[in-house]
């Protein structure tokens, strides 16, 4: 059997200070890095969602032999878009705080053959980063850049 020493009562003050310093440093690093990543993720999510909504509207126009429209609204503090089927609104999507259109994107209207004018819709976040959804007029390819 081994004997337990009577003066072994825990950690020294120096060990505690080192651990607290390391924890504070890593916490400070995360505090700085996390908001930047959230802004990038919000922009990527909103751009991908817009891309999918435009693709879905085009596919629905082809499948249902109807016309669909995607209209963009930009007011101070409220950037959003709406999707219409033959003039009736079927979806209203608002962007998260900090996500806005760059410029004034033109509205899209897909006819029964899935055709529309080409346009580029650019979104930006509060950090100034930008991502775009490009609707090509020839071939109607819809992609993200």
C-alpha cells in the first residue's frame, strides 16, 4: 500500500493562472472569429436559397405550362423577393438582417417554355462580401458565383 502525502492538497496558484490564461485566450479567439463565420454562412445560405427558388420557379413553369415570376423588392432595412404563379403570390421570402441586394435586380418572368431574360442578382452582407446568382439568357442556365 502506498501512503498519501499530507501536503498534496491540489493545484498551485501558478497552475491555476496558466489554465485561466489559456482559457481566456481561446475564448477571445472564438469571440473574434465566430461573428465573421456567421455572416459568411448567412450570405451563402441566402444565395443558395435564392438560386433554388429561381430554379424551382423555372421548372414549375415548364412542368405546369404556366408562367411564373420572381419579383425583387428593396427598401431600406427590408430586402425580399416574392414568387408569383400567373399573377398570384405563392411565396414571400425576406432576407436575414444584414443581407441585401447590390443594385436593383430586374424581375424574372418564366414563360411556359421556361424562358426569361438573363440577369445577375448580387447579394451582399454587412462585411461587404458578395455572392451572385446568374440567370443566363441563352440556354437558361442558372448558377451561383
